[in-house]
């Protein structure tokens, strides 16, 4: 951890002087990644800016619509749709399509029709319909009355599970298969369709917050909470951008062990721990058999060994819990290992014993605190990556200055 602190305060002193250091290392690392990404100019790249705008648009959409108002609107639309759409019913459709623009040339239309005729011929010969579907999404319920006439007219004679011949519509050339049909649907089933309809209302949506919409239309943000959310979106994307360009090597056991030994003092415990297992079973004799099975094995193999022992002794009713137990966290360990607290009464497992040892000062092996060691190890790796990136940037800027 000393090495980490050195990097933290020597590589980016100005960053922390500005007040960004908040005491949370994970948050600090995120901020450093953002700062490094912005220093590299990644936030100005067209690809990033386009993706960022798309993600920010989702935040705008989420905050510009009143959740309660939208819920009321969708339920009202559902009640209306029950009367309007249930006359012709609801369907689930699967579709093979060649999309065409409204002003497609005759040659494009002819080629699309020829291609769809070939697909239809393949289907007639036993080909799989699913193999030709471009986007394998779960079909949703749609009202027949809301479909294009070219689609709805063909559904009148279509049986469930069968498909149409190729046909033209303003959208292109299609073959549709009827996945399911019923006269009415529940609100949950109609929800996807209702949401799409509500979204198409645009500014006419009664649930829309007009003030935020006006800010969005004007291209500037006056709401402090929204501004913070948009900045969080950008920062998160910059962190992801940075991570993809700085993949960290997966540490092996030796790396983690070396790091742990060099920083062992950082993992000292405030409270004593017990490293071992809690065995709960029927009687002392059964516990002795289990202990005998485990005692010559390393703790890492105890759970697997116990599982094998249980398979060989199916009549034995016993359970085991292996790991690190902090004092005050497990009543059995508290009573048997630390001689404090009350012993729980368990009718099913009346006999309980522990095997292992007390660790007063801290872990004796990096595996005892593996997740934390891995986390800290990665932090140092990230800081080194940022440090190298900054040094390379300074070196490059110096060369550019000399060449002027």
C-alpha cells in the first residue's frame, strides 16, 4: 500500500490539490482514469461523442418523463385498447424481411422480391424459418388493428404456426409467421406495445416534463441534478474506454503472494478471527469420523473432502461451514473457539464442533483475504498504467516542443 500511496501523491499531485481526493480509493481511481482519458483527448473522438450522446439521451428520456404520469397514461391506453383492439384480437408475429426505402428503385424492389422468392422456395422444401430471421427477439403481442393493412389482411386466413407467401408493403418485402393469437391480452403483455405508442407521442405526451424538454430542445442544461447525472454518464463511459485500452494482466498466485507479503501489515485485523470449519452433526462419534477425514488435508480441500465423505455415507446427516470467522459473527465459533456468547440450540444438529485455529493479529496467507488482495493489487497496476501514460504524454509533448 505504501507503493500505491507514493504513486497516488507523486504522479498526480495537482489533481488532488484541486480537491478531487475524497478518501475513497475506488472513486479516486475512477477520477484518475477519467482525467487520463480526457488528457489523451478520447472524449473528443467522434465515435466516443456519438456513443456518449446516445447514453445521455437515455438519461434525458428517463428524467424528462414523470414516472407516475407515464404509468397512468399507459393504464389509460390499455383500457382504451381493450375496447378498440380486442375486436380484431392480438397476435405475435415472426418476420423474415428485406427492408426497402419508400423511394426504392424498381431494380431494388425486383432484387428483393427475387431474394424473398428464393427464401420461400427453401421454406417449402423444409428449410428452417428461424434460420432466416435476422434478429432473434422474443415476439411481443401486437393488436391486429394496429398493423399495416398488408399484414392484417393476410392474418385472416393464417393458422397458428404457418407462414404467408412473400408480399410487399411500404416497409419492404416480407414473409410472416403467426406465432400466437388471442382475443385480448393483459396489461403486462401489452406493455411493450403501449410503451412504443407513448414514446411516439413525443411532445404531446402528457407525462412529459415540459421544463426539461425545453432545456433539451435548446441544447443546454439548467437543472443541477440532471447536469450531474449527465457528467456521471460521460465519466463512466470514459472509464470503460480507458479500461478497454489498458487491459490488466491476470495476476497469478505468486504475484498475489508477493504483494501480500510486502503489505501484510495493511491487512491486520481489529478483531480476532478463527480460520477453520464448523461441523454440525448428530453426535460426537459422527463428528470424530468427519474430523478424521479432514485433519490431514489442507483447509482448501475440506469442503470437497466433506462432499465425497457424504456421498460415501448417505445415512449421515451433517453440514460443514469452512472459512474465516470474525469474533461476534458466528455463535458456534464464539462459544467453542473464543469462549464467549451463548450456544445456539439446534434440534436437527445437536452436536457441534470446530476445527482450525485462532488468528489474533491478521491473516497468515493471502488466500485468507484473497478478494481484498486482488483488489489492492489491481489498484497498483492501474496507478502504474496511468503513471506510464502520463510520462509518455509528457515525453511526447517535450519532443513536439523541441521540434517547433
